[in-house]
C-alpha cells in the first residue's frame, strides 16, 4: 500500500492550511472513518510527515476484535484485541495491537472528558450486569466499542491526546494506568475535588442564551430518542416472536406432509414448509438488523447527549476556575496594598510583591481564556454533533431499508418458485394462466 492519502482527501484538506481550528471541528468524523481504509498508510509515519505538515489530519483505522472471556463466571470479564493502523507521527509504528477490557475503554472516556473541557467525547456503551457473556450482547458491545474508539481517534482534538496514545499502544497498560491515575489525582485533585469546587464555588449564571437553547433542545431530543429506543426494541421483539411462530407453522406443515396425505400433496406441503422456514430465517435476521442498525445508532446518540452535557459542565468548571483566579488576584492585591500602607514592604521586597500580583493576574487571564476557549469549542462541537447525527442516522436508515427490501425480495422469489412448482403439477394450468393473461388484452383490443 502506498504511503499517501487519497488524492481527493488530500486536495480537499490541504486547502485548510491557514484555516481556523474550528473548521476541522465542523467536519464530520464519519467521513474520515469511511475513507480511512483507502487513505491510511502502512509504510510508517515518516512517509507522510510532509503531508501532515501541510495540515492533513492523521487517520486511524481501529478494529476491536476477538472477544475472549477471562476469569471465573462471577469475577470474569471479556478481553478484546484492539488493532490500530495510523498515519499519526505520534506513534512509533503504523501497525500495532493490544488487549483491552471494557473498563479500560471506560477509563479512556472519563479521562478524555476530564482532559479536554468543551469537547464532546464519543461515549462507550453502558454497563450491563446481566447477560454479560451472552454472544449477541458481546458482539453488540464489540461493535459499539469499535465505533466509539474510531470516532475518538479521528477527532481533531482527542486524536492528539497522550492518554489515547497510552491506551492504543501500551503493552503494560495495567501498570501504566495506575501511574497515570496517580498523576491525574496529583495534578487536579481527582474528580471529587473538581465536583466539590463546582458545588462550593460561586453560583454560575448563564449569560449566553445559546447555551440555554441548546440545553432545552437536548432535553427534548433525549426524550424522543429514549422513546424511539423503546419502540424499535418492541418491534425487534415482535419480529423475533413472529419468526418463532413461523418456525412452528413450518414444523406443523412438515408433520402434516409426513402423514398419509398422498405423495403429490406431501411434496407440495414440504416445499411450502421450506418457504416458511426461509421466512423464519429472514424474519430472525431482520430482528437482528433492527438492533444492529437503527437501534444501535439511536442508543448511541441517546448516550451521546450525556457526553454533550458533560462538555457543558466542563465549561462551568472552567468558569469557576476563572472566578477563583480572579478572587486570588483581588486577595493578593489587597494584601499588597495593606502591607504597603502599613510600611511592611521593604524596598528590596517590593519587586517580589509586585511579581506575585503579576503572576496572579496571568493565571486569571489564562483561566479566562480557558473559559472562552471552552465556550467556543462547545459551539463547534455542537455543529459536529448535528452533522454526525444526521449522517449516521441517514446511513443506518439506508442500511436498514436496503436490507429489509433485499430480504423481502428474497422471500418473494421463494414464493414465486413455490408457485411455479405448484403450477407445473396441475395439468393445463400453464394454458389457463396464459389465457387469463391474454383475455384482458384481447378485450382492450
């Protein structure tokens, strides 16, 4: 495979060399994922260094495969093999594989959400205490994890996060993650500290009406998606019940054919039973497709709304950090003025006192910029969210409808074949059929 991107991808992205970073955030990730198999290089990051320098986003093609049960039934878990192909220069190799369990994906999601205020991190599938080792459940989770990690890796911001690199290529992940958790707790005081800061800090009053409108929109969208999940789940269960009933009907016809009904009728009944079994298989397949196409997409975006809310909450945390920094500036200035008025600042310490004020003001300015950056980033992420939602729903509905149509056509062909077989067994049926077709034409003439 050549160490180059697809020409179409290269020409469209290279024009964004001097564009603002938000332009990358507005481009749907799904388009990148779909073109990744054609665009990813297997000759190493060095081969695309010049193109990356021109502003081309590194591509990732990640597959989550080979789920294996590990441990006893009570404390057991499922281990997945994560294969990665990438053009990113952050990695020493273009191809590598690691073993990861569900809790590792969950750690990555929580860490990336904490590392990147304002970014909507694609969610992992929810935990389930029941049927954890059921084959269908494991496959659905595997597909959801694969879709999630591909979206994360091909995100313009998340794809550069060091914790993603750790997750994708570390061979000693269990040990590395312990050290990383300790580092995060030391740097930020952990999640409890950040929540405590939000609760005990000054109350946040929204000044941008855009965020209030988006929160109301998310509440409405979540309600609609949750209702749609229940409806599709009910339809899938009804299809499964219909499939089982059709199978029972086919078995009944087979039993009838085995009775003393005559050879010709027995053959016809057996052929009909075969068609009914075909219908049973198609209905069962359709029930599974309901879950793997439309339902999985609806469920993903119902969970994605929680990720959007987390991004909104991260903006509030940056606001509290800004306000705390402003309070620190006021405190340092008040101490300086008080000590200067009381003559407690020697001439040789005046510069140090002023430097404390300058440092506090710099931290406050940085905190303010972080808040403004998070606010701006959330708006671009909402644009991305809407673009991807429309694209993903369109693709899932298209796949759903195409699959349903093809299965119905297959069933129709089976019934037509059965009908032709019956007509061949009835003497003169072919002539009567031709006559019945020709008579309306003659009447029209």
